[in-house]
C-alpha cells in the first residue's frame, strides 16, 4: 500500500502536501513540507507510517506530519492523528505507539529580567548548572521522595510538586492544562513507580537538555512585548519528560495490546473489537474499552509526573541562577508545553463538532488566542509554542493563531526534527571536535559523553529556520522570537 504513495501526492499550495487516501486509508494524510524539503529529507518510512496511521479505526480529519517529521515507533515523530471517541459502540482507537514512550516529553521556558552582561562568569555558571542538573540515562541525582510523594505527583502533577516545594503557585497558570491531567485510579505498575522514585528532577538522555539562551531576533514585537520578552534577554529552556516511569507505562501497555493482535496477510487483527491495523506497532484499543481507559488513565498519570519533573528541574535551575546572578537570577515561567500525549478535545470536522482523542507524538499544541484554554491567561495573542532547534544554531518561540484553531487540530511541530539517525550521527560526527567548535563560538557545552554530542550535533537535525518557515507558511503557528544558545547541559 505504501510503496507507491508518491503517486497520490499533490501540493496543496498552502504550505502542505497531501497524500490522497488509497488502499486501506480512511482519511488523507498531509505533510507540512514543500518540494525542496521533501527532496532533502527523502526517507520514505515516515510518510509510510503516516499512511498506516490513516487507517486507524475511528480516525477523523487527516493524518498529519509536522515539518519536523521523521521515522519513529508506529507513528512518525511529528505525527498528529485524531480519532472520534464516540465512533461505534466503544469509540475510536487510542494507540500507545501513537503517543510514544517518553510520555509528556515537553519543554518549559523561563525568562529572566537580565541579559548576558549580568552573568559574572559564564563558564562557572555553566559548570554549576551541569553539577546541579543531573543528566544521563541512569537517573542518579534525583530528588529524594517517598512512595507517598510519588502517588501525589502522578495524581496532582505540577501542583503536587509545588506542595513539595518544587515550584511556585504562580507557575501553574502558565503550564499547559495547568500542569495537571485528570486521573481516576492512576494505576501504573510497581516497576514504573520504582523507576519514577529515582528520577524526579533529572533531565534524562538523548535529546533532553537544559539550555541557557538569549533572545536574538524578534519577529513579532507586539506578542514578544506582551510576553515580556526583549532583545538580548536571558531565557532558559528545559526539555525533559516522564523519564523511566513514562517509558515503563508505555512499554506495559504496548506489550499488552500487541499480544492481542494476530497477523492476517498484510494486516493485524483484533477479533474481539473487530479492529484491523496496518502496523502492529500501532496496536490500539477502543477509547471506551477497559484497555483503552486503563491506558489513557495511566498515560495521564505519567504525564503528571512529567509536569512535576519539569517543575523540579525549574526549581533546581532557579537555585543556581539565584546563587550566581543574585537578584538578576529571578526566573518566571513563560509557558510549558507537552509533547507525546493524547488529549480529548473538541474540534470541527466537516463542519460538525467532534470529541476527538488527539494523539500528538513529537508534536505540540498551538492553540489560538481565542480558544477556551487561553482565556484565563495572558496569551490572548495565541499560545506560546516552544520549538527547540539544535545546540549550535538556535531555537524559536512561536505563537498559535490569534483567532481560530489551525487546520491540524491546533497542532504544530515540536522541534527541528532529526535529519540523521543516532547511529549515523555517531558514525559521521566527531563529538569532541564539535564541543571545541561550539566553545570557540562562545557556547558552553556539558554532556555526559562525546557520543551524546555526536548524536545531538547540529548536522544531525533539520534546519530549524526551515522548519519554522514551513510551519508559518502552513498557518499552524507564527514566529515570535529566535533564541541563541549560550550554555547547554545534555544527557
């Protein structure tokens, strides 16, 4: 089915390209791309995964690949798909593979009322940050919490972290969903809890980071001013998620669901539900089934832990900034966005309201300023959309539309997107040489191993400026400010 997808490809003339539904696809697929971008990143596996997702039971609208799309597990990173929760007797599909293993991997951005000139010694500050912000896969250095504390965190999210002294009440109104998703039982495995006990306040590995940045270029002055951003200002981005706890939650439910599916020719079938899927990695349950509700509840619990984890990381960051910069180290939260999440939202599909389960995998919300979630915030010009680039080039802050939700279920890209696999990057990029090059350019870098630097090198990623332009062209979000890297802590 997917081998000939380019025969069904057409340019929509609106910053997107459409793959017309064919084979078992129930809806069209759309890529936020243009001809040059598509040729440059010609790996067919991502679009083929999107085509597979377009056949999910109960899918509505279109299956989207954001501008940073690349191959992932089941659904491409940068994939957005929505299913009708009221489709059939038990509702449309919810798929752990369509959410991802690092549940609520996301970004929090903090802003200081200070500039680079206020830093007495950047090398010392970067060293202090590296010493205080645990990075790497082990989880060593996590904040000490009890099992009772953990239970409170998976139910209460960022607000429970504030109660433990990790964050401020003022932060909560600047977090997506106020940093807390509803849970009924929050039933997760003991193994998941054990992994979470060690991980609070840790970055993790891979593409997770803490980065001190400066506001380099302002594109939308009115929005930047409303958000309190100005040229040369010091800001910080924290990119981390639910750590081993979320990974274990996803693994537990993926294994359980995949065992239910039996291969029949080129499809996978669950006979009880009458579900047929094109790829076993997209193993799904009906939203209102016992299995679907159990996964959704556990996913929300893991997402709450991720919100709490970013709160704890922000707390540790603030401690270092205050120590090194004094009063200039006060940092306020601009926003916190979630990636790798499934959320129940109401969208207009073919002119009618639809209660949808929107899977965003390596994608983020980009809600409009007039959406209900923005009405009690200072983001009436559109939700802040935080887009990390790479540690040598820069990052962006975008904004959702001022009025009216965008055509991709109110979604946007979440980063630059990989151009090279991790293994290819390690084979072709010298991490030690890269570190020297970046530091010669004034960017302080702390990473646990040279391999991490190779895997996360600028050349391993798409050009973030191109991704931003494509996202803007498609009308999904608009650029506000570009950020320049100053100090980078990687796992």
